[in-house]
C-alpha cells in the first residue's frame, strides 16, 4: 500500500533537497523521516534516492513515486477543499493587513491561487504601516495580519507560524565594511554612526533595532524611511545608507549585482513571520485553506527560508491510502 503521507514526504524531500530541511518542513525528527523512507524502500524492495548525493538524486523507483504524487496529491487537495466547502459553506471575508512590503513577493501569488479556489470569499488587502493592525484585528476590523511581532498580551489571537527567515544587512558594493573582501558578518558596533534606511514603522517593530542595535546600545547617525523595498535598495546602492531586509527580499538585487549583503552577527539574525487571526474564525475552512496556500507558496517562491516550529498544517492530515 502507498500512503499519502509517504508521497507528501517524498515530494517535500524533492523540494528541499535534503533530509534535514525536509524533516523541518514536515515537523518530524530526522530519525523519524529516515525511518519512514526506509519503510517505503523495504516495502518496494529498492532504494528511492541516492544517499549523500549532491544534488539529491532519485532512483527510478523514487521518480515513479514522485510521478504518482504529482498526479494524486493535487486531486486530493481539491477533494479536501470541496468537502470543506460542503461542511462549512463557501462564503466568508478575509480582510488582510501586512506589516512589510517585501511580503508582497509571496502574498500576491498566494492571493491569485486562493481567488481561483475560493471565488466566493471577499478578499481585501491593506498595508499596516500607518496604523496598528493587531488591535484592529482584535476589534474585528481585520481578519488576518501578517506580522513578525506577535503581541502576547492581546487576547483571542492565534499566531500561525508561516516560516522563519534571516534578516540581512544590505549595503553598497563599495562600502568600507567590504574593503578587505573577506567579511561575512557585522557586529552592532560596526553600524555605529551608519544611516539606517527602514520602512516607516515604529522603531520597536523593527528587528534591526529590537534584536541587534538596541541591546548593544548602538545608535545610528540617522534613520531614513521608504515605503517601497525597491526604493530602499536604490538608496543603499547609491551609498545613502544601509538597511536590514529579509534574505528573500534581497535575493534578486544581489543576483543583479546592485548591492552587497552581510549577515547581522556571526550566526545571523533570524525572525519568524506569522499569520495572526482571531481564534473565533480559526476553524473556518476558507481560512485554514488560505493559511495552507500561503505557507506552500512561501516555500515555493522564497529563497533561504526555514520551517518555523509550531507551523503544522491547519488542515487535518489525511490517512487515506491508495
């Protein structure tokens, strides 16, 4: 028998390219995932992929199962969605606010897919720059807030982890910090006196201050703001300052050679992006499917992200066999 969970695990291994990353994404230990694959190989009496190959290579048996997964899993997802609609109704409202413009890179493809799947759900999208979105969520003005700053004091809010990401420092290619050509990371003191370019939000909502500069008592020479990521990158490229942005938001500009990038601290500055929703609507099928669509889109569109702890699928795991 071939189980859906096995096919999903094999697809995740293909997407991530490693057992470690696949286990993180599936919220399993590496040992548990290895055991699952060994069971599959024993059942079919042949290996499914070549261990320790870089990049990971699948055997003929593994490729055949992946072909089956690509055929069956999308149909299962459609059936799950149809059953959810029958159980809870199709209509609803999703008023969404986001706290960073770089999120548009994955949110817009998510919305495009979601509109096709749930045409009866009313969707609205706004920026959370110029008001406090989480209190608006509590009041019922919003239904979902994408944030990296959960507020544990607000009651009745559930924070669903989408993924973890690294904040990196963008700087001009001829910045003095890059002169020796070997530097890979900076300390807070390295940024003493630099001009910081940020989104126009409160200082306490910015990771570069909250988790890097402020604990070290380091103050920038000035803070300049820009609402668009592309404008922030343009200011950095022209030597007007430095800025901290998610690794995925800088990827295309690094590829084009517009800017350089350094880690914030030797181990990097990592954060988690959450979808905040009111607990009272958490069980709605259209919301659960949006969260799953958003998470799947993130991992297919963004570079360098990791699964966040506690980010299990909001949809029940099927144990049906085929």
